C-alpha cells in the first residue's frame, strides 16, 4: 500500500528524479569497477541482478505484433448479480475501509458449473446508519449459462462480519468444497454439507486470535498427508482507536488513511488439518513467523499468497507478498517446517534493494520453457514485479522492465493480478485490477486518480521486444477499460463456452462481471482432477499439456490474485490445435499419469490411478 515518502506525483519531481539518475549513471560509467564493488556491498540482495533478459532469439519490432480482438462485455446488470460491497465508511477514515473484499468461484452444489461467492464487510457498530440493513456475504448460483440467482439465505451464508479474503477447498474430503473467510476480527470456516453451509469455526479451531486483520488465505497440503491445511495471511496490528488517534491528513484539512509504514506487522497462521474436522495451530513450530531483525516484532504485513513447488522437490512452498516490508519465500523442508529464503533467492526486494507496497500475486510457467514466474501488483508509482527463475536455478531475476510489464504499470495502484489465457492462443496473458486508496488523491498528486482502469496485457511471445503488450479498448472492448476502485480479481468459464470470464470487486461498490466474447477457431481444454478420498481436487498437482513441440503447464490451486480464488479446474488455450498429443498429470505424491491423443474443446476429469499393484 501507500508509501507516501516515495511517491512523486508531479512532473517536476519526475524531472528531478531523472536528472539525479543521469548524474548517477554518469558516475557509474566513470567509476565502473569501483562502483560495482560499492553497489555489491550496499545492496541488500545477496546476488547481483540484471533486468536484461538473456535469449538467443532476435527481437522484432512491436509494430509487427498483431494483437487479437477479444471483447469483454459487462453483464453485471443482466446476469442476476446485485451484490453491493459495504466498506463501513460513514464519517471517519479507517484503513480497512480501503481494502475491499475478495471473490471466489466455487462449484458449491457439485453441478459442474462455477458459482460466485462475494465477501462483504460491515459498518463499525458505533457508526451504522439508522435503518440501514446489515450487510452479509453473498452466494450466487450459476445455471450453467452465466446467469446467477442469489441463494445466500437458503444455503446458510447470510452471516455478517467485517470480511476480507476467502479460500475454497474440500478440507474434510467429503466431496463438497468448503469456504474459509478472513476478517478484521475472528475468521470463519463454513463447512459445505451437500450444498448447505454450517459455521464450524469454533469446533475446527481456526478463528485466529479475534483481534487480527486477516487478508489472503488458502488451502494447501504442506505435509503431503492428503489433507488440506490452511495458511492465513494477516496484515497489520491495527485498531480503530489507534488509527484515529494519529489524526492523519491527506492534504490541508482533508483527512487521510494511515500508512502501513507507521503500524506494526503481525504473524501469519498455519493450521494443520488433523483429519477429524479440527485443525492445530502450528504457526510457531513451522518456522513461518519471521521477526523483523530491527525491532524484534513480527515482520509480516501480508496481502498476497501463492502456493507452488519452487524447487521441484514435490513439496509445496509458500510465497507471501508483503506491504512495505520484504516479501517472503517459505521453502518447505519436508519435515513440517519452512525456511525463509526470499533474500537469498532475490525475490524479497526490488532490483534496488527496496521493499515495495506488494498486494496481489500469481505464479505460473508462462513461457514454453521451464521458467517459473511470480507477478506481484505494487503501489502507485511502483512498477509491477515479474520475478523469473530458470529450471533448477534458485535465483530469481526481476524481468518486469525487459518484458514491458513494468513501465506500463508504474502509474497504477494494483491489487488483484493473475495469469490467464484470454485469447486461447496457448500463451498466458496478464490482467490487473487497479484503484487508489484515497478518494481525493488527485488533490495531492495530479497524476493519480481514485478510480483506475483494469490493465490487460497480451503475451506476444518471448521473442518479441515487449513480451507483454498493453491491450487498449479497441482490442478488448470499452467495458473492461472503465475505471473502477478495483480490488479482488478472479476468473472462470461461467457460460461453458471454453474461454475465461472475469469478475472484479470494487471497494464500497458493485463488482464488475465481464463475459469473454472470444470469436474465432482457437481451441481449449479444461482439466479437473479427482484424487479419490484424499485431497480430492488434487491441490499441488501439476498438469502438462503437449501439442507437437509445445508444452503448457498449470499448477492446481485456486489461490491467486488478491483476497480471491479462481476456478479450480486447470484451463488451457490450444490455439489451432484440435487435438492434444499427451497430457501428463503429476500428483502431489509424485505419481505421474499420462493420457494420449486427447480431443480438444472438452471438460476432462482425470481420476487418480491406484498406485497399489494389487
């Protein structure tokens, strides 16, 4: 979030910064050898970094790139979704009011289509306007064609609290996906009992301490026992009383929101699933509670969360995006503990050794090789990050500048962010949800606005000069490009036509549901996993699709973006390929399963084969 001291919102400030940069650059040229030594000593990263992507392929001119036309159409008013997010603002500015709520795609009734769940907040008790209805979470049932009906009350989810993030997963392995919701206050676990939800928080033991500010969360199996465990990010050690006592102003007499730099961080939680409906808090013993060496207090100010096997050892690692403090890469030690390796892996800071205001996050193999990339949405005037590593190399490089992603995201304040193949050409594109915190921000920084347009990047291919190219309204439709106070962001195929549709949440307002109206002859494939009695949806698995010499790989996890969950089934754009040579599923236990000669344009379920030879 906001780093006030680092934000320069006027042209004169930018000119001064450019002037200083030129002087520094000239000095480095004159004193090349000595300067490099000084840089290596002062830089907080332990590994020298370059933003120049190494490739043997010649770059072509951007004007030679032909961006496809794919229309995203706003169907919010016609699809039956009438959700309104309430942030609780009445007459006093409190930081939680800026953060928005998450959204999740979940097939809660097991009918094969993607339903929609929205997290809502509440009014602070002393401020609730007279006669105002108490806001609740909302569940919308999909009829399979992208039309929704509100089923909140009938499924038992009309609960009211100051909610933030959401996680989806079948934690009890009964074949029905459950919901976990973080909050400012006690978190909630809702068990899905054949389409009816029951609050089992107290029994399960996953409420937290009651005073926490929960943010992103997710189910994953950290100890490979076949039961989904729960990781919960917490943001700041915050109270309304403490913030109001600061008397923050934006400019002049206009009140402002407190800055995270002046507030303490707080530890995340790791809850181990015991398999009997209960969880055990193993946060301390697992090594995920990182202490700030300067003040000996919790380091984390966590907003983004991603699970991926970073080192290829078959165990799920955890990447945590932190706001104004370093990001954390928690490497699974395969004994119930994690080792924090963000600094050594060169993913903790930006390329200048500074922590950023990090929020939404996603991980993917977005190239045709074995490159692993993390994208992170950052604060205004902080470019989005793209950390990339090759194969078994443990060191990441920030390639945001060289790929074109960084320069195009510098102005925006980015919350939600993910990889997806919106045009089905086989390459993963990027979408961001943007919006500032301060409604009056333009009065202080003229280059900033409160409402900001989402930003779509088309993947032109790694051989292009700019790998990620901005898509404007002429190529994606005006509906996607309308400014919004964007926060949560998720994707799913809501109308069963094979392409991915999008939902964006807005703080204190209505969400935006955007139907992908792709036209053309590109093919697709959607793969669901059935692992049987344990970890039924196969969280932590990888699915690789081979078409000729092209390989596409997906990680099975819905925990992406910011506070949100995407659809669980893995989605592949196949371009002009009407068939697939082979599909290789690598299950969490390391077992591989292969399918050959698979037809495109279908929803495929792969059931795990028994490893027992008898």
